[in-house]
C-alpha cells in the first residue's frame, strides 16, 4: 500500500516524519507542497486536510496531520521493535512527554524567536526570546543527562522529533555550545539515525539559509555607523 506524505523539506515537522518513516522502513510517496506559492490552499489539498498544513499523511483511506501524531502512528502501525515507541506505559509516557515538550516548549520558543524575523517582517530578533529558547535547551540538556538518547539508551520516536528541531536551530546559528549533553546527543543522532543525512540535513540547511541572515542582520544604527566608516 502506498503511503503519501505531503510535505515541505524545510519544515522540521515534516522531516521528523520522514526520519520516522526511514526508521520504520516505510517507503513514502513524497508530494512536495510549495507553501510560498500557497499550494496548501488548493481545493484538492483542503479536501484532504481542512487545516491545510504540512505534513499530511495519507495511508490508504486514513488521513492524518500533526507531525508528532503521524510519527507515533507510523511507529505503532509499522514498527518492528517495541523500543522505538515502547508499549510499557511509563516508558511511553516519558517519550510522549518529550514530544509535547518539543511542540509546546522547545520548538514553540524557537518559533517565537525566529519566525517574526524570518517570515513576519520584524526588523530585529527579540533577545529575550532567545534567552527563553536557551532556557528550554537547558531543560533538554538536563533530560539527556546520563544516557545516550532522549529516553534511555535506545533510539525512540522522541529522538527523531527532537533532532529535527535541534538541527534546525543549529542551522540557524543558535548557539548550542552551552549544552554539552545536547551537542553530544546531536552528534550521535547525525551518525546513527537512519536517513539523517538524506532527509534531514538538506531541509535543515534550507531553513537555516532562509533565517540565519535575517537573525544576524545588524540594527539600523549599527548599519549606519558601518556605512559611514567605509
């Protein structure tokens, strides 16, 4: 059965699904959606997903959106190893907690810092939002202490979701150096997660290219001083 994924490569949410599919050995029929061209607003796409967002998965007659739900669905439906999305209630709850942490805190704070400048027309990034993001990264650093992966020493769906977010932050020039557990975990993920270099790296780099220059843009006063000294 064909599993379709409507996606955009720069999206961390889409890349988390693609990484999970790789881990589950699910071949996705990738259907790019150009958000800038408003392809998500086409009638045929809204008929699939009235929220007109990516990623959207179509598995036979089953349609699902929200990336973390898609990841856990793929793990439950196609997973061969219990460790990836554990059936033990307490271990699964720890995995789910990190999925919610990524959605509601970590990536949310990243978006609050980056999106106004990268996509909303703001002149300058808010340094307080960066402090808030660094606080969230500090919490992640604590969560990762004492084990190789997000929940213990086995890769779980939480690793694929979190790494899509954190690698995007790295590509945007967010300083991760103060979080030793995060940086060590990220390097492990880069070398061990199936399909990392194929499905995650290019999209993270694409997002970083869009956002990094705007995040590092000097303010108008600094620019004027620099121009007057040439």
